[in-house]
C-alpha cells in the first residue's frame, strides 16, 4: 500500500515532455541538409542507439560524411592516415527532473574537462538555451528546449600526418544552427 502511494506520488511529479517524444532511430530524423551541402553527403546510414527509462529517454546517432573528392590517405601497408568528417547527435528527453537549472553548468563542465580554457559561447536560439563551442577541427552545439536536450558535434576529417583538417568547421556554425532548428522540429513532429 505504501509502495503504491509512493509510485503515485512519483508519477504525479513527472514532468510533461511537451511536444517531444522518445525516438528509437535518431539517424532517421537527422537530415542536416545544411551541413551535408557544406561538407558532403553521408557516407553511411549511421549507427543509432536508444535507451528508455522512467526518468529519461536517450538516443544517439553517429554518421560519417564524405567531402567531394576526398579519400582517406593510406600508408604503404594500407593503414588509414586520416578520417572522414563525423557527425555525432545525442538527444535526451528528461521526464523526471527539470534540466534547465543545470544545463549551462553541465555544458561548460563537459568542455572544460576535456579542453581547459575552451570558450563556450551562448547563442540566441535555437531552442530556449543554446551554446556553441568551436575547436580547431570540431564544432559543438548544445541546445535545451523544454524537456529536450540535443547535442550536435561535427568533427572535421584530420590528416594524421599534418594534424590538419580539410573541413573548416568555423564556417559551419550557421548551417549547424539551422539544421538544429530543423531537427528540433522533426523530433516534435515525428515523436
């Protein structure tokens, strides 16, 4: 009896996910037309994973892109000396706790942990809160919209001999923002 009362109380505290719903295959919803136009088509169908829980649903997708005319360099033994540009997308739908109070600190801590001194810049939209971080060969966009937290990471292809990326990620911020807006719309419509 006490257990049932606790379960009822827990359910009454659950947050409304709004227009967002859990997804099983995030790669299906990840079109990113602007990034593909600027970098190249998707190399593969991608790899999606998802996880559902009473407190949150999570999904992720990782895909490679192929810039026009780019081939990964190889050494004499056929070992790859570079990589294709990679896109990583994660989606968390919070159902138990409001993510807003900790969103900014989580984003800043994640970047500071891996690259101390990284500039985390807040943007006006998409979503209710958005932060962008640009590295030498990658760009990350973290967005919170209601109970949905979405993260896009675009990593350029790196030539391991030179350490250089042939994709200038600094020029892709606008495309990433527009693609994020479209993705948020799809996560609402397709949920």
